[in-house]
């Protein structure tokens, strides 16, 4: 097995990606005229990678949530619908009956269950997503890669933002209430801060630990408190090639535009190419071609519009 | 034939050897992350099998020498979540600070489990920073009933309430090797064949209860040159009816050079005389203890040293070090030298 990042030197936030054996050696497998750019994925830039023939066809106009998973921790409904989850959480958390249950625990319960369910789907597809959700002031929120700094809701409200940190050495700001995507050279994260009360507020964190390459099992996009987060998947050609045909099958609860960003597998901060594509409500397949002197494995970020429910069914790369 | 060495190549770096693969599939179809030890490049199958077997019959002559006073707690790292709290290795040392910061108000801060969880979170997130200088571990603390407490492969069973935990005397935690019971006001380490996780629980009988989980991803590699605390949860007079939980440090004792004889040395700081469990665990199956000993370290900083021999060579093993009473604050160094 070959990986893009060494665990020994990686930061704690690192999201690792399995890469094919030919990664870094591709130039040896192609004619000399192909050049050495194949070994330098980070050098691929917009002018060296073309996206052509982007088109979408509708497979079904019906939006279905089949194939999603539950948290496995609670008896939560299998859904991406925040209202349905919130209704379930209100019924399940005995705020009125139990003196040690507070109002903020309802969204905390709902968001934890939602996050765990998405982590289960990502794991089923072959990757690893670390998540956490709950009271971010006390007791605090930590998903193993990322944590909210413990601040009272009063302070967060006053600042209009809060802080997430990796191991204390790196900090990033999240609008509060709001959601933010954080991409660093090694890390891929999404954080949400919401339900600000006087002291307590609710935070939810998603961090990729191991990227799933070319997934073919359904994965729901995270959807928390009116925000929809991105999914990061590995784009892995089966062999070095100057052409990749890509097929992305997704289900959406509404017609919308998806944002696609291809990032370097050697430095996630480097966006090699980005584009958007309209998709209809229901199930649809978006096809496109990538053309370059040589295409190394990359990371694909797919971002739906905020407040929508989307399920990624399949991401295929040929060859 | 079982595999004992897994090869992993990293782009631009080269080959790495590990005792377990990066991921495995559990019987329920989910993938999980085994606890891995990086192996030195000289290791072969014979060392991983015969070497471990030979080590089981070895005896150690351990020397413990006090070399100075206990190191100040300032040498520990801040919690990234609670950077303004005092540095501590025990929940008992900081819980009053947390209670003062956010007193119970019966509307948002509704019970003492919030304070316990926050204290555990501070201790464990500080420990994670220290441990992860050499490896990869993750922890989570919080309300195990409602918000849920989970790391990648270990999570509490969200169907239990705090009152059930008190009546059962334990809470249930799910791990890659199945469920295990964690005693109330105490904790447990699950050493399974290829995974290691720890959990601690505290319930006063209300609806919510406080839980913590830790997953050891890659074991801390030696040499250890900076302090790693021993988290001590629920010890002290505040917590009655349980044993408390002293979370072990588990290190990857992989000899950098091949030899039949190695000298192991490490330093520990303790605020009083204390017994410490010291065990070698089989790198091919962590549930098996190869050999076990109890050390007694005096108050202060002690240097511990012993020789270890095995044929064809001293193999890598997982070293489990567990404070038996809540006094040991940190292991400050750990190294191994071929003789």
C-alpha cells in the first residue's frame, strides 16, 4: 500500500490518501515525451489541467434517501432532513421531565447523531471521517483532529466568531453562528457553530482522516442547522493517463448548482481546477473529462448549495 | 499464514513497516483503524515470532534511582481547548477552577457532569498533544447519554442513562473488538488483538452521565524526549464508590538497532511513592501479555533502567505503563540502546 503523507511527519490534522503504486513513478511508465510533470502533482495548475465536456443527465426525478445510515449510537431516523431529525430529538430528549436535561442538548443530540451517521457512511465506502457534536463551551467538542476552543456563548456572540484549533499550534476562525470549510496543506475539515444561548452553544466538527477513493457506496453530505458541508473524495485513476473520464452520480432534494474543486494530493491547499455544474432534483449523473500531460491522484471537493440535502452515490474515474 | 509485518510506502519518503495494516474490516462491514506500531527496517518474521516467544521467559533486574525532585507541572502542554486552565494530570486538580468558571445555573450548566466532562476534556486534550508528538491518538469527553461521546472506533452506547449506569455499576462502550463494560467512577482499557482503546465513566444517577474515550492509533515511538502525562480521572475524595481511572501510556518499544541485548531506560516523575504496572504486550496480539512487572517509584523524578535479552533479537513490543494510584504525573523520557 502506498500513501501520500507520512504518518511520522504528518500533523495531527492530516487526512491521508491511498495512492496507486505508480504514483511518483508515472513518468517511467509513459513515453519520454510525457515529461516529468507526472511526478509532481503539486505543479499541476489550471493551465495544465483542462476540464472538458461537463454534462448532466437526470436518472430519476424522485429524490430518495435509500442507502443512508443511522448513527448506530441512538435510534435516530435515517434521513438528511434537519426538521425530521430535530422533531426526533425533541421527542427523545426529556427536557421537560429530567432536571439535568437542558434545551441546548436537543440540537446537540440531533447534530451528534447526524455527524455519526455520515461518518458511518464514509467508513462503509472505505474512508474515515472523524466527527463530534455537542456543547462546545462546557464540556467542549473535540473530534481527535480538531477542537473548538472553550468560550462562552456571550463571548462568541460578541466576537461573531469562534476558534477551532488542531493541537493548539494552529487556529482557524468559524463565523458564529455559521459554518466554515478549512483546507490546509494536510487537513480537510468542516465546522459549524450554532444555537448560541447565554453560556452554552452547540458545535459540530467533521474532519477527514483517510480519504475514500472513487466511492461507490452512498454518502450523505453533512447538513447542520441550515448549512450543507462539502464532501472530500480521492480522485484515483487506475493508471497514468493524459485523459480521465469522470462520472459523478448524486441525489439532490432540489435543483441546484454543485461546486467542484480538484485539489493536489500533495498539498490540499492547491486548487488545480474548479467548476460548477447545475443538477436537477432527484438522481442525476454528471460526466466530464480531465485532460493534462499527466494526471496524478487528486482530491475532489464537492460543495452543494447551503440548506440542501445531497447524497453522493458514485464517483468513478476511467482509467 | 498470518502476516506479522505490513509494508507501507509513502510518496517521496520510502517504505515503512508496521505490525498492522492501516485499516481492517470488522464483521459488521465497517472499517476500523487498528492500533499500529511502526517497526524498524531490520525486523523480520523470526524476530516478530521467536523473539517475542523468547522474551516471555526473560526476567528483568530493574534499577530505580531517584535523581531529582518531581518536575513542575509547567512542563506539561496546555489543553488546546482550555488554554487558560492550570496544567494538570488529574481531573481533581482543575475541577474547582472549572466550577468557578461556569457554576451550575440550572438552565444551561445543569449538573456536575458538565464540570467533570470539561475537566476530563482538558486533561485528555493536553495528553493527546503530548502523546501525539510521537504518534497518533484521539480522545473525546462529554455527555455520553445525549450529545454522545465517540472517537473513530470507540463510542458509548447512547441508549443508557446515568441512572442505569449507577444501577448496573457500569456503562457499555463499543469498540472494534466488540462491546465492553466500563465500571462507574472508574475506567477500563480494551487491549484487543489489533486495537487498543480506553474509556472512563462517572454517573451520579441522573439522566446524563460523563464519559471519556481514547483510541490509540499509532503507538508513541521511542525515543521519548518530552514528558507525557498519566491522565488520572475521578480519583480523590470527590468521587466515591469507584476506583477512579489511571489511564495508561502505551509506547512502541521498537529497538532502533538489531541486537540480542538491549538496555531500556526511562525517567518518571511522581508526587509520592507509587506502584506502576509495567507490561510488555505482544505486538502480534495486544491482548497477550508477554511479561509483566510492578515497579515502585519514589517521590520525585526517578531513572529506571533494565537489560532485556532475546533471540534472534530483542523484538519490538507494546509497553504498557499504568500508575496504580494517581501519583505519577509523567513519563519524561524513554529510550533503548543495543549492547
